[in-house]
């Protein structure tokens, strides 16, 4: 007797300026995860967000005012309701940063995050178990992706004391150690120079005296103060009437 394949609906949505992999890239992986971990599930939602949106969700639902790579929201449908497994939310900017650190594509990093989020929807929790979830995640990556698993032990974010350096081509890299210290010194010197320029008084502008052709004109001696001219008062006009 042939077993009827249960349909699996994937709801895709994006609130990110970046573009994430869609059904053609992740559809096979999601269906493989359903068949292996939750065969009775018939639906799942996958949403891409930016760091700002992820920070808001992380603050509202976990009390952590910081962005993260992936969040999972398991569904608890009532009896008889549509068997929706839950929602997976992925921050594409964070996934992009991690992909660069690992030297892989954004799609490859998102695949790992999808598997990680799917396991959380199925009730696994690496913060409470003894390593079972991460071991299963690594095995699934080998089986479904036929690739070596990406490490999840690398800290998500920059190391303390690290700095972001802008390269000539416009790209940005995270530097640490001496390179970070040199960048700090360079920024401090730049700020000090700007502060000196602001505090320095403006030099008086010298007014250039334009000279015509020939010998320079002599400075005119100061003219003596003129004495006030006394004007004679005119006699009053006589009337034609004789007294």
C-alpha cells in the first residue's frame, strides 16, 4: 500500500532590504526536514527581516535588546485545526556577516539557520540539553545538504575591542588586536585635529592695495583741519513803508 504524501505549505515573506533564498533554494531542504522531524506538519512560515526588526522581536519575546540570527515561534494548534508547525524568522544582515566570517555564501549560512530554527520548532533546545540538538543538526546538514556542518560555536557578533575598518573598495572588515588599536589611534588623531581647527582664531585678512602702472603713489599727507568759515549776516531787507 502506497503511503499518501502529506502536502506541506511554505509561507514565504520578507521585511528585509536584502534578498534571501526562496522556494527553489530551500524548498527541498524544508520538505526533507518535515519528512524527517515532523511528518504530520502541513505548514510552516519563513520570514526574512533586517537587524532592526530582529532586535524588536528579540526584545519583545526574549527580553534581550539585541539582534540575533534566527528566532523560532512554535505553533500549538488546537485539535482539528490546521497543523501549522510554526514560524522561523531570520535576520539576513546577520546571516550575511556570519557567512563572510565562515567564508561561505549567504545561502549556505541561511540553510544552517533554517535547520537550527526547524529543530527548535520541533521542541529541541540546545540551551537545556546535553548537546543532542547540535549533534542532530550536524548530522542533518551532512545528510540533507551533503556538506560539512557550519560551526555554531562562533560568537554571533564582534569580539570586544574589535573595530570595523572601511577598505578602499568600499567594503568593511572587522579587525582586532594591533590593527584595531591602530585604527583607534588614527580616529583619535583625526578628532584632535578637527578640535584644534575649531578653536583656532580666524586670522585677519590683509587688504591688498591695488596699484596702477608706473611709480607707486605716495601716501597723501593728512590734510590740516580746516577752520570754520564765518559767514556775514545779511542786513534785514528794508520795508518800503516810512514811519
